[in-house]
C-alpha cells in the first residue's frame, strides 16, 4: 500500500470540483441575557451577538479539500440573487474556493442553514431557520449547470457530488444532472466521480458511492426492501461503495469482496456534524492518487476522526493527519 506521506505529498497536484448543493452555514451566537420582549409584539427576541458565515453542505467538502492542501478547489451550484448568496460567495473566496462556475437565478433562494448557538452554554438549543427550495429547479438554471459541468470536467481530477437536499425537488442534482454525470463518468474513466447522496444513492450510475450506514440501508430498502450492499452496487454500476459506519470504520464493497477498514473509535466526539463530508474530501483525493480504495478509506477515517473533535463543521490539516497517524502507528 502506498505510504500515507506519499499520498499527502501529492495533494497539491490535484484539482477538485464539488458540484451540487453548495449552501451557506450561518452560525448565530445569541446571548440569552438580551432576550427582552419586543415592544410591539411582546415576543421575546433571540439576540444574535456573534454571527459567523461559512460554506456548508458541498461547501463543507470544499473547505476540507482546501485545508488538506488540494491544489485547486472549485464549486458548481445554484445561488439565488439575494444577500445569502453574497455572504456565501464571500465565505468561499475567503477560503480560496473558486466559485465562478456557480449559476445565479432569481427564482432560487440560496440554500442556507441558520444555526442558533447559546453563548452561555455553547449549545445549539433553538430551532434552525433554514432557507430551502421545494419547487423544481428552473429549467434554464438546470441547463446551465449541465453545460458548465460538461465543459469543466476535463479540467479536474476529482468530481465530488454533494446531493444534500432532503426535499423531493429543489436540489441541484436533478435527474438530468445525474444522467450527465453517468455519461461523463463513462467518457472520462481516468477521472474520479465520487457521490455522497442523502436520499437518492440508488439513482446514480457509474460513480463511486459513499453513503453512511443509514443512507445505504434506506437505498437498499427502496430497491428491494432489505439491506443488500452488493445489490446496491450492482444496480448502480458503481466501481465500489464505501459505506461509513461511524466508530466502526468503513465497509468497502466491490464486485468480488467486502473489506472493512477500521478506525480508532473516539470515546467522546465533540461534534460529528460534517464528518462524512470531511471523509469524502480526504478519501476521494487519496483514491485519485493511489487508486486503492483501502488507502482512500484509511485516510478518510483519519480526517473524520480529527474533525469530529472540533466544534461545527471542522477541517483537518496535513500536520494533524501526520500526528494522528503517528499516534496510531499508521505508516
């Protein structure tokens, strides 16, 4: 197996495109000491005193790619013509993530998660305020995504697909985009096409699929009513599946075998939000370099084990990976 240091040394050579649901994470630290009632309505206010905006969903993958030292990182999604889009573009630019491929459409609201954090306790203890799209993507915007994706693929080594939307419609990865991804994966077999889909894994074709355990079981149930990873791999014509199982590691499912790549369990993770995205960032680039699913899963496990010890959707550096690998005696 290619040594970890050799894989990390080649991250700066790689070019990655994240396509799909690129959203804005708005972290709103509020102070309960200022929750005085509104004079007009009598309703207590949530007084935000510490706001911060970061790229989320597919943007979390992009954040991790940059932190890991990937040579070039771009995103392709659909933004609204609104203030949230301005914030999102600024957050992407601040992290060195190229966003010129993204489509803007006035009928879309920029996908945004607003998270309310109590600064006295550090907990997210209020309902989120999320901006989501529930209507189908306007045809013109969808066609622009397909055209820009088709033109961009030759310039990238890794294409990561973030199918984050949990609504039946409104997500960037429409059936037409899935069909184009399947065609492009067949046209460019030297590229790595890597998909993380919350609700629609079974509808993709010709791409590497990375569901978590629950997502894979749900996809299998929609296909046959029972959990059968081999059937899921076969039906999707995936080169292989990587089914993440949290503290138990990753199960790699190929046509001929199922192989566990275990991880060192973390007794008390600080925040598992974004762990799958950080896994995808590390593992996809590692696979593009090594063409070894086991080496990819090993690195993905290391990245995720570090990010879950950070608040919010944390990222991981190469120095942190080397330190973690040394502690676990991973060559």
